[in-house]
C-alpha cells in the first residue's frame, strides 16, 4: 500500500447486506470504503460453457485438509463438509450475481419465531417495500412451460400446496421512473431474454444484482469501492492518530489485509456472508476480541435441498439456451428465468422448479453429487446417458432442477480449524427432510421422470446465522441493531463501539423461503440506525464530513513525507531463543524501508538514528507456551535493524518491539 488509508466507515462485502450499508451511508455524506474479496464481473465475463464454468469454481473438501481446487477469487466457492454442501458467490455483488433473484416476503411463521427479534417486526413491511424497489422487483410477464406444468401438477393433483406471489430482481421492461430519487445512479439494464442462465450469472445484463443498484448509487454518492481485497481480521486501534482539520483524531479500528497492511476506520460493517463474516471474527477473536459464547452457534441451512428430474414426459424446456439458439426458439417457449414458480406446502416447505444453465454439466447432477447410479460407475453411466441424449435425441428439455426450502432446527455449528486456517460447518437437523423426499418422489412420478436426489443431507445456497441477533450476549452475538456484543464481566448488553454485522449471519432462524429480500430489508433497517450512529459520533468528535479519503500524514523530523513506503522490501524471519530461561519462537514478516512513525525513539541515539531502509513494521505471531498454549499474534510491531546508541557509538543494535495479543484478550510487550 502506498499509504495508510483511513475512512469514517469501512464495509466488508458487497452482497445484500454490505451494498445497502455502503449505499445508505454514502448518501448521507459519510466517507465510506467498501472492500470486496472478489473481482468485478461484467455480463460478458460470466461462464457460458462447461470449460469456462470450471475455471470459475473453487472447491474445498474437508476430507482433503489443506487441498482445494480453484482460485480464492473464483465466482463459485463450494465447500463440502461430510454430508453437507454449501455454495457461496465471490465477486462485486455477492450472491446476487449467481442466484435466481427470487424476491418473496418474509413469512409470518418466521417473524413469529421466538428467536426472531421482536424489534425487527416494527415497520418491517416498509423496509421490504424499500428493498423491493431498489432491487427492481418484477413479476414474470410470461408463464413459461416449466412453471406452468409444475403449477398444473401441484395445484390439480397434489393437495396442500399454494402458489407464492413470486417476483424477481430481473428486468423485463426497460422503463424506469427517472424522477424517483432512489434510482439516481442505478445502472441501465437490458431486457431479459428468458435464456435460463441466471444461476451462472446473467450474460445479457438483465439481472438486477446489487452492483447494478445499491453499489452503483453508493459509488455515485462518493463511496470508494476496492475489489480483490480480502480482510483477514480486525483489531481495536490503540495508537493510530490522524490529523483532521487541525485536530488529532484516533480511528477506532484497523482492518488487516495481511499481517502488516491495514485500513483504519471509526466504523466497521461486516457483510461478507455467513462464512466470510464468521471467519473474520474467528481470526479477530484469536487476537483478543471478546465475543459471545454463542458465536458460531445457531447455523441454519434454510432447510435447503436440491434434486434433479431427468427424462420427464412433459416438455419442461428447463435447460438454458446459448446465443445461437435464440433465433430457433420463440420467447414464450424459452426456459425463462431460473425460477419463475414457487409452491409452499402446509407442512412448512417450499418447492421450486429450476432451469439448468447451459454451462452446468448434467453429469454433476446425475452422477457425482446424486444418488441414482451405483458407486464407482457413475462415469460409465454418465457416458451412456450422454450418448443417448446425442444419438437417440433424448431431449435435455425434459430435465429440471427441483429446489426445496424449509425450516430446519437452526442448530448447526460454525467452527474454525486452527491448523488448516479454514471454516468448518456442521449442518443443522432437518426434521422435514423425509416429508420433502416423499414430496419430490410424488412430483417426479407425476412428471413421469427419474429422480436423482442429492447425496448431501443439506445442499445449501442460503446459509443463515452464526452471528445471531438477540437481546443480550448470553443469547446471541449481536444486538438487533447489528452491533457486536462485547461480553464484559456481567454486562451482557455492552457492545464493541463502531463494530456492526449486517448480513445473513444475523438471522437466528430459518426464513423458509428465498432469503434475499429478508436480508436486504434487514440491512435497510440496520443501516438507518447505523447512519444515525455515525453522524452522531462525527459530531461528538467534531470531525467535519468529508467525501474524500482521509489519510494519515507521516512526519519525520518535523517534515511531511509524501510516501511512508518507498521501494518496500518484505523480509520473513524465524527467531528462536529463550526468555527468562523459557523457549520462545517468533515467526516474523517485516516490511522494511518504513518511514512512518520513525521507528524506535531513543534519546541517546545520534540525530537521525539509523537509515529508513533498516526500519520496518513487523507482523506474524510468537509461540511462547510458557505464557500461552495458543499463538500470540503480533498486533503492532516495529523493527530497527541497526540502531546506534551514543553511549556505544561503535556498536549497532537490532531492536524489535512487538505488541502481542492472546485469545483471552491479554496484551504483552516483547
């Protein structure tokens, strides 16, 4: 980094949570920076064939510790945990890039759940309406074949189902209300072509993902957006001072991008999704951040299961089209959006028919991830099935994905594997699973097809919880305003000032439907209080609102330096020795040629001390088992490799000054 950056607020993540927070704060004139782990995806970048899809996937499997396939910045991040499979998105726009864009109101059953904070119910419909407007909710203009056939079977031949009032964040009509203030800055969209490729990212710029609305408005209002920046952990700031309007102001938080480089802010909003937010907090907890004992508990997979129907007798037309097929297929009989119909059972779960993107290999659904073919023979059977499809002209239009959503027990667990440095999840119990399987078998029998049920007990794209909202820290991790509890002694209401969570990890129970509208409405509610808190804080410290980046200005010997890093050199060092007769090992990463705070100050040193090339900042960790069985992480480290003392002018000293933090919150000076 060229300099140490500082903002009023930093938002981590750009999905349905982070985009809302960044938008509302930026519109209020607050100096905001949004950090996104992934890259920015344009319409032409999304995978449209199998080969490009594989290059956009990262796969991690618990059985192979430390081994994964794909890039950390791949669009699809897939995690296999025993009998569970979780898939999340990585990119500017988060999950909105590759989901079906289904907008359904939060069910009353969910809002009446004892775990659901009562405070959220006040004016909930208002926030849902606001979120629907920003996400461009529209009903499908055509009843496409797959939706019509499923509706006919469910409504006429299967009891206890009712159709849901489904709307989609997809543009079917280019007309926009230019006089609506909420739309100022939103990107123009093309009309939906009903190609059915929503689940791999819309290649025709018709999906209203958050980069097209909330983030576009935020950028227009002055928000700084930085992609491909992954936050590792955050710590409370104990020494960062910025000179603003002639007054010194100490930022409250540091967000570390690695062991050395960080961005400072007064307010931090974690919106990196369930896995991303909890990972950041786990790493922060290891560096002394106090969190509720409920942290990582209460995970819900939203009762999510996936199945695949093959060779139905009905012309479902539920397979995506490529560009060459548009001229051959009229709009009305195209696949349509990924999900255009939804039906809820009185048993408490929802069934939705899904369109398979043209880039998805059918073999994954029929063999590798599904029951149906004998073990070890899936490839042979898959090859035979492919030959049948091509030579015998068995139509892919007779296949369909079936997505099931319901209410699980919300008793899953998120943990952190210290050795592998990775998140681990244990899925919740799903008491409705037997009923859902019977419903899928019944529906498949009516369609006259073959059912391939996922071999994973939970196949989840709707992770919820882990940082559950509750009234106090003995019941949850955050309060209903999204503030993170700081359990101090017996004070269960104390919070970490300026630290918020605003994403799906707050939701303490299953939603029971597609949760994107619920998450967005919740983020709108939290952002309203957040904006008020930021403005109040700024007025209290008398910091004027400023739409430009505020950067700390280093001074050396009274002179302002334009760049505290020049030709930065990174050095890695392992030091072993004894302190008080007890063994100690330090694993250091050092950035040399640091000209920030001037390194160590020794009043006996010669004027100017050692050269800046020999000064640096240090990060990493120390293993000192006599003090702590766990690693002691370096929060603040300085090094001066050749300091000269005036009392011994012919001797040069190597000085290391390290501030260490333990999981318990204790701090040590080494």
